[in-house]
C-alpha cells in the first residue's frame, strides 16, 4: 500500500492530475514534445492550435493610448475644457487628480494611416508603421486595477492579489517543454529606458509559479555577469567534477524522494539537470556575434548594449527559434504624469525600431506564423491632463477603463482595429476586451481551453482566467 504522503504527492503532480481530470492537456503536452498534432483534438484542447510560442512585450508604467494608438482628431477643439460628467460617469480616479479640474489635453503628436490596411499610427512609431499590416490594434482593453502594482500583477498572473502563477508558468504547466536544454519560460527585463520618471520596481512574483510546481517559474536573464545566476562553475571546479557532484546529489535526492514523496524533490532533480545543460545552451543562445550585420542593424544601434530593449528583442527571436515556450520582456519608464511628450519620444525611440525588427525577423524566418506577439501595458492614460497643461507639455493620470495594445502573428488577423472608445478615449463603446479575455484568447491560440487548464489549490480549481466570466476574442483570429 502506498504511503499516504506519496499518494497525495502523486495526486498533486502535473501528470497525474491532467491524466485523471480527462482534460486532455496531457495529450497536448505529448503533442508538443513529439509533434503528434492529432493529439490536439483531445477534450478541452482546441482542435488546431495556431501558435506554439508567445513573446509578451510588457510596457510597464502604462503607455498613453491617446498619444500612440487611439486617434481622436477632434480633441484639439476641446483643449483645456472640462471633461464632461456624462463621459466621466462618476468613475474613480487616483489620489493625484481627485478633487482637481479634469481638463482635456489633446495629443500633441500627428497620426496617419499606415499600410495597405490604413490603420492609424502615431508619428513616434515610424518603424512599427511599416509593419502595420501585421498588427491587430485593440482599443478596448480594460482592467479593474487603477494602480501599477495590482495592474501589473493582474496582467501577469490573472489576479490583482499576489500569490497566483504567472502566464508563462501556466503555459509551462499545461503544455510542457519544447526544448530540453532551455527553460520553458524566460524573462528579459530592460536595464535601461528613456522615460526616467516614476519607474516602478519589478517583482519576481510577476514571473513566479506560486502554487504550481516550482520548475514552471520564469527564469530571469541578467545583464551583468552570467546571463542566469550561478550558471558558471565555481572557481577550481570543472565540468567533469560538476557532473560527478550532480550525480551524487541526484542519488541522495532520489533516496529522499522515495522516503517522503514530495514532488518538489522531483522538481529539484529535474532543475539541477536543466541547470547543467544550460551551462552549454545559454552561452550559445546569448552570443550574438555570428548574427549577420544586416540583422543587427535592423534592430538598431542599441542591440550591442547588454540589457537594452533592442538586444532583448533579438534574444527573444533567438529563444523562440529554439522553441522557448514563453518569453516576456519588461520595458519600464512609461509612467508619464508630467512631461509626457518628451518622455514619450524617448520611450518610443527605445522600442519602435527593435519591436518592428522583431516582427520582420520572425516573419522572414517563418516563425511569425506560429509565434504570438503581444504589446501592451498594465492600463491606459486619462484624456485629461496633469500639471501645467500646454499643447506641447502635459502629463496624464492612470486610466483602467480603456486602453490600447496590439497582437501579431500566431493566428491573429493583421491590419485591423478592434474595439472602439468614445470621442474622449475614456470609455469602451464597442467590443470590450478585459485582461481575462486576453488571457483566454492567448490560451486558445495555443490550443488550450482556459476553462479546462486548472490546478486544485485551497479548495478551488484555480485558473489563469479566474472564476469570473471570460471569453475568447474570436473576431481577431484568422
């Protein structure tokens, strides 16, 4: 008879749970490993996954949709007029603008139609405008959070409350690995950014695995020293010695596992083996010296700068090329409560050329078809200004009720706008897309039913999309 502790550990293990639940996600994981596409027709799994991987470009700090994507040509007529109460509708605002006048601040930037599709793009995005026909611009994103920490936590984990697994962890748990020598989930934070106002910290819990087995947590790459912490052997230890040490340690861990049945011991064994393989795979991954000159120039002058957004975009391409399942870039500096035009120019210089290059690079290699790229911040910005408002100088407060972002590749229709806001970019008036809907759509594109990807914890079948209503945004799927 099984030890009760061992039996409980087995029940909580990913493989046992998926097998017993009848969800079919175990079959999907098998399909991802052995290429058996027929397995994707299992219950709870979309019949034909359109994407294999995701690159999530997170613009931390919340870019202003009014100044980048949500063109409102008539606002200039309303400069410094009070935002009508019929538009505000009693919505909450932050303490920074509570009790103050809400004066309209039109964008100082020009917009123009781009590409064959004629989508509207801001003049600050000349490179991205050249790939406009690949973008699905969503103007009707909305969220519940009005402050940065819960906003970022909600986007990254599906909940404003810390303690839930991140998007990449859910995908690693549900779909398994595509590459045995690299992590399923990699995080690339920018070390430099141009908007040096109100830069919030990033927390490891944004890419943590929470109650999922810890092997599904994200691996954050560093800009100084080893790309991954403790990747190099200690001084005086060579590869052969490290291999013998690892073998001995594995034997001890296997003995401990047999005694108490804790699945985390199994995770430790697997991750130690992964770390050993990464000593070879990661240096090859991060060495861009053999990239063609034309490719490096396409990503812009900062591509050779460690920790730059440009270099991280190139590394993201190299990662999905090696079948890393989920790559998340964090670029901070978008929190523009003052001097928005100047700061916005700097931020767009950081991200415009590298982001466009990433899309072109993926497309030229045939990777964009099955790689979903997402570009968004944690919420939007108010149409009313902050500070001493002039036509060329203003700030904007946080605004969760509507904001813009875009998706490309991985089964997404390009060259289109989706969703609509009112004339003040203050309320969604057509096709709202909540953060939960984005998560459900991402999972759907990867062949997973968001209602079926569950993990039992604290008496509840936990899900990335939670218990509230969510939908797959099928109108944007090709």
